[in-house]
C-alpha cells in the first residue's frame, strides 16, 4: 500500500502563483502538476520509483512574460533549492569554461545554504544565551559592574546600552590566504572540499579588544558554528538538492541555433552543449565536493523565446527529455494593467512602500494605472517588445521627480493620475528615436 502524499495540491500551487503572476494559467498548471508528480514519485517504493522518469518542462514564450518568475516563485512556495542558469554560458566537454554539470553543483551549494539557514534559526536562541554569558564574563573581567550584578548587566546588554563599551575576547585567528592551485570545478570533480580537509586542524586563538556590538557578532557566528553539525547539514543539503531541487535553464533557444550559425569559424559547438545536457535531464550521477548527487529527482525547467528558432530545431534526444511543453501568451494591455495593480509585489505597491519610509504617501489612481499600461504597451509595439519589463522603466520614469523630492516633502501626499503620467512620458513617447535609448 502506497503512503498518502502530503503537501500542496496542484490547485493550491496555482492559487499561490497567481498571487504574484498575472495570467499564464497553462504554465502554472504544468509546473504545479510536475511538482505534484515528483511528490507522488517520492512516495513510491524504490523499485517503482526507479522506473518513473521526471517529466521536465519546456516553456516557450517571448521575453518578459513570466517564464523565470513562475519557476522562481514555485521554488519559494515549496522552499525548494532553486538555481537559474543561462544555457549560453556553458561549453561542451573539452573546452575551457563551465561544464553543464556545474549547474548541479551550484544547486547543491544553494541547498546546503538553505539547510544551514534553517538550522541556524533552530539554534539561534541557545546561541544567544551562550553569547550573553561570554559577554557578561568579559564585561566583569573588564571591571564593568552595575547595580544588581549579573542580571543588571544582562538587561543592559539586551537593551543595547553597553554596545559602545570595549571588552577583550578570544577570537579565532584568521589563516593567511593561500594561493589555490585548483579550480573550484576541479575540486568538485575530484570530490575535494578543502574546508572539510582542514576542519580538524586546531585553529589558533588570540585576545582582541573591541566594542560589545562587534564582539556579539563574532561570538554569535562562532557559537552557531559550534552548535551546528555540518556533516548532517551537508548530507541533508545533498538530499534536498537531488529530491526537491529545481533548475531553470534559460535561453535554451540559443542552443537550437546550432548548425545554422556554426561552421563559420572556430568556436564551441552549441550542439555539444545539448549533448552534455542529455544525461542530466535523463538522470545521472554528478560528483560534487560533498559527494555524489543523482539528478533523476531534480526538476528541470527549460525556457526560451524561440523567435529565431523553433523547438524542433533542438536535438531530437533533447526534445524527448523535455516532454511537457507550455506556450506562454504575449501580454496584452489589460495584462499590463493587472500586473501594475493586482500582484502582492506589484510595482505600484513597491513604490508606495519605498516612499513610505520617508513618510511620503504615494497614491496611484485607476486611470493612472491604465495610462501607464497603455503607454508601456505602445512602446513595446513601437520598439523592441520586452514584455512586462517595460513597466519597470515606465513606472520609474513616472515616479522619478517624486522620488527626488521625497526627502524634502516628508509628511506630504502625492497623487499620480493619468494627466501626470502623460506629462512625465509625453516627450519620450512622442520621440521614438530618443525612446530607443531611454526606454
């Protein structure tokens, strides 16, 4: 009997993605189903699990429509390790440069950092008490006394009243930096981790005089390290990477141009990079400095605009390893309006929060949002279509003067309406030659 799968349902994943991403329902459904299938696969017995392959995803759509954002938000929702890479930066085996397996090693590093951060939160309270004890002893040794004795010092420490006092503490002496004759990739491939190699060596300590505030930072870092079992952290990080990792491979359409652009001189074969990607997407073992990671549980999401090439221009073997294909829609003017108003991290919300730090209240009227969406859409139509990224420049230009005046206008309210938007963007929208360089 297979155990029940727990976690977010595909419907819940789509709902949470919609908090931040407007439209693209088919793409959201595809990643939600892929995520759930990975959870189902993990719940199967080992023998059955080996027979089921990961259904990797190919997203097809113009720039700025949300391909990267969908993958990034999916990783945030599920607290999964996430790496975004550009396919064009890799070289095939035998050439100087980054090999494709380095994306898996990067994922392992991200996963270990996630686990370390989580474990640090768990021991933070214990570490804080230990640091307080050390600081109290250092203050008492430095003849800093107060009425009420130790409890009084602890209260002053927590209130920050002693941050400017000087204490003498024993700290680890930094080792002199040595020239590293091995590249990072080379150490990964050989399974070497110099930090582990030298971790057992005694580290010299020496007394240093510093402020309480600085001493607290150093002691907290050392104490947290002493409370963490880094072997367990690394092991859990590797498990997290190979079972819950998500790798987003952008610009994969540039690899599809192999054969059309090649043969015109020396260079690295893009088709060779495609060949090197095949085993990763199929499932293989990658050696890292922490051990061997298997990629059959990692979800790969590839994406590209495919404006000059077609998905069918990719190697047939690579196409077969990206079985789930989703075409994202170009953004309309109404989509731009919704992007400015609906998501939790909408640009209008971001600017309101930013100016709120200077006690300036910023308000966008509904007609202002419609006007910005209209102008962004027109600029995309007249110039290069860069999707929702055009909105960033439009809103920045609209709010430029307000942001400049904000420090001198504390306590005031600015209302942005359609007339103000047209005034700020009139000269740029009317002169497309200038707009080519500014927008």
